[in-house]
C-alpha cells in the first residue's frame, strides 16, 4: 500500500511538469524575482564547523526596495553577505533579520537593485497533492515541478520545531532558500532541507521541506523593526538529538552550551523532562518549552553508561549563544 502510494505521488509529480510550467510562465515572470545569496562566516562562529564558512543558496525579492527573503542558516553569524543578481552583478548586502523559530532570514541590499518582487501567497491553499514549482538561483534559474505530498509538524535535531511544514517530491538539489511557487506564480514557501521522508510513513520518499510563507506574515513587522521576532523566547539546551525506537539519543552537544555544562554527552539518552516521559522530538521540545523562558531550570532524566541519572540543565537564550553580527 505504502509503496503504491509513493509511486503514485511520484507519477503525479512528473505529471505536474506537463501542466504547471505554462501557468507559471504566464504569471508575471515570478522567476525573475529569484536571486543568489552568498555569506561569509568567521572562523570562531558557533556554526562555522557544522554549516561551513562560505554559504551559498537562493533568495527571493519580496518588496520594491529589494528586500530578500531566504533561509536563515545561510546568513546566520555572517560578517558579510552578497546578493547575486540575474544580470551578473554581485551586490553587497546586510543581514536585516534572522528568526530562529521559523528559520527565515532577510537580506537588505546596500545599493539599489532593479528586481521586481514576487507576490506573496498563502500555503494554506496548498494541501497534499497540490502542484507546485520549486525554483532556485545559482547564476541561472533552476526549476523542478513538484507535488505537495505531506503537511505536518517538523522537528529538527537542533531543537527546532516548525508547525505545518510543507514536504514536496521529487527533490530539488538547490533547496537552500529556494522558492516554492504556486500555479499563479505566488510565493508559498522557502526551501530549508532535502529529506528522505517526505511522507510521514516508514516508506522512504526523497523530497524537500519548505517553511510556509504564512509563518512570515505575523512576525514581518517585528523583523523589519527589530531584526527578530518579539515573541517570547524559548529555553535552549544546546542538545542535538535523534529518535530511534522511541528513545531520544543525544548525538552531540553545543560546546559550552547548557547541556555541555550540565555534563550531558553524546550517546546519553533523554528519557523524561521534569518527570514526564518523552518519546519523540516534538514531545521533548514542547515539554522543555512549557517550563518557561530562557534561564529556567530543566530537569532531565538521562540514561548513560553508568545508568539512569537526574540532571538539571540551566537553559539559555540561543540568540545569546550565537555570535550574531547585529543586535537582535
């Protein structure tokens, strides 16, 4: 059953290539709003080792002043950034905003650019089986007709939880900051990841995960004014973890982060938060965040090489840990 469902959706994605592209082409050239993004990261940045010191991806111009929406990890902790234009110019830019909760980042060009903005749509109009177009820019526009195969909450191993994420197939190689476009050329999402489980079932299906554009709208004015959302910050532990058979395994800890300082190490297993059993990353994160704001003590039950133990982790603010170049 699952294999048949996967095959059917792959065929539907291929069929989308025959009917979506002509519609998009007639929708006011939304592909002209795509740009490239390049960022340089200092060697002492917290994310330099894991995400690299030179990061490249895509972005989309979203207003008349040339503001570029991209995925935040491309520009996080950057000291300099550039916007790569379709006419071949590389324009210097500044990081206008970074929001960890959604994953969005904003770049503002330091000189005028002549790029028409894309129209913002709503991802709520794109349930499973919707036809979409994935587009990225790397000197030229690259597109992949695709289909939405799943809408669900996504939990990342880096203490990240995105409600109602969009999963598409087939996968698009240039996913970082890629545009997810609807049939009328409207922007409905920004590319974040390539995944092997675009479907929620055990049957593997490669694809991409997108942040819905709807997540931008409630925080957009905050980002423009303050560089980040003004929503209450979540307590952060500095844990990287994965789930295997209902157990949450710690794969590594952020150096000098709260979990590291509390003595948690790779290969420990998190069993409970404040006495509450947790079996998934979503349960784990929500249990931690329910305890309060950054600085709150987080009681964890952990199993390590010496057996179970109780550990109290003094949480922190992730923004204080990251070496961001602007004050958010």
